[in-house]
């Protein structure tokens, strides 16, 4: 099938739009009136609990599933099979031809997207260098570690220079050094104008690289916007605190809705309108403080608050 010629929008204008996309399996609605507008040249976080509808929505974009109703447009045109080559997709379920050499694997996948053989080999060598796998060029895929194979598949997703890339749990199972490497690659591709949909459960990583996020719960979009817009909707604050010689916050602190011990410090999530300074007397009474810091809400705190708010509304 011949790839459709697309006139790409300017950076920041919508490249992918979903309007009232709905998909049911029997009596269960996996996606319900999903409306999204994803700007070109952005990293767009696609978040939600297990079973929220993320995978159904992604598979609808990839034309793996057909929605029951609604429409999906890429660069203003109704999405169809001829546009598949314009989209790169790294699914959570990985899959490579394990007996192929690394260079041949990447070149073959590029050729499937219409890249001529000579150019495909050149790009394969370029990506192997970028992924720090040049020494494994002529090794078979099954001779590589799981993390190396994941880097090969990451490179395969970008090698045909797609306009839109969907990454589903791309950091899963990687060590911190390789997470940092792939994060750098994502930001480099974004700088070139590529749009990246970043579906993940790793909220700390999403917070580092996403320009905007969408949160799906129960098949519905319950939060959507830039990081600044999302934080403005949840003006709660959190406090990081630690004591000399250890210690923990007193029980029953007024205005504290959640407490977690993370990487050596206590994180206290405050109810809306609570002044962090009002906690100081009780915290100081528990022992000499070595850290007291008020912070903007983390994406994890926003995620928990938004899901809890939506579930309260459903229960009511």
C-alpha cells in the first residue's frame, strides 16, 4: 500500500486528533468518548491505571482495532492504513527476528517502511552507534541481552523517520544508564520535530520528559493538558522532611492527606489550602530537622488525586 502524502502542521499545532473515540467489548466500554489533541513536536504522556483504556486507544490509533464510533485524524486527514508508515510503534510486547544480525534486522524493518536498501543499511549503522551497540553490528539478536534487544527495537521504531512515534512502557526492565540514554534519544528526536506519545506507568520518568499529559481512567479522559495546566488544576502542595538520626512524622498531622518515605526523606501531601509552615511546630517537636522543603505537586501525587476524585464521583 502506498504511503499517503501528508502536509504536516507547524510545530505546536495538532498532528493527531481523536474525536469521541469509543470502543466496547461486550458490555464493557474500554474507551468512552475519548477526545485528544496532540501537538506536533511534543512528548505527550499517556497515563492511566491498568485496564484504564490506554492500550485500546493506542491500538485504535495503530488501526489494530477499529473503534465502534468516533474519528482519528493524522495531520488533518482521516487515519487509514496508507498512513501506517508515518507512525512508529514500540508495543509493550516486544518482538524481533532473533536469528537475524542486528544490522540486518534494523535495515529490514526500515525497508518495510519504504527505505531503500542502501539507505536502510546506513541508517542501521547510525542507530547502532547511537545505541552504543556498534560492536554488536554483526551479532545475531538472540546473542544480545534483554536490555540490548530493547534498544534495538527502540532504534527500529525511529529508523524510518516517522512523524509520530508511540512508545509503550519503553523503559520497562532497563537499568538507569540505559533509561538515561533512551531519554536523551527521545528528546533529540523531539527536537527534530518528531511527536512522541509516551505511554508509561513510570510517572517520575513521564514528569522528566513530557510537555503535556493525558490521564485515562475507566475508559474516559479525566485529565488533559500541559504540565503547567495540570498542576494549576491541582494546587495542592507537598513537603519533604527529615530528622537528625531518623524519625518519622507524628501521627494525625492536620491537613496531611498522604505520607510516603521515599529515598531517605518523608513526603507529606497536603490538602488544598494548607500552609506548609503550619506544620513546622509539630514537626520540630518530633526532633531536630535536617530538611524541610515545600514542593509543587509531583505527577504521582496528581495522578493519585485525580483518580481518587474521579472514583468518588463515580461512586456518588
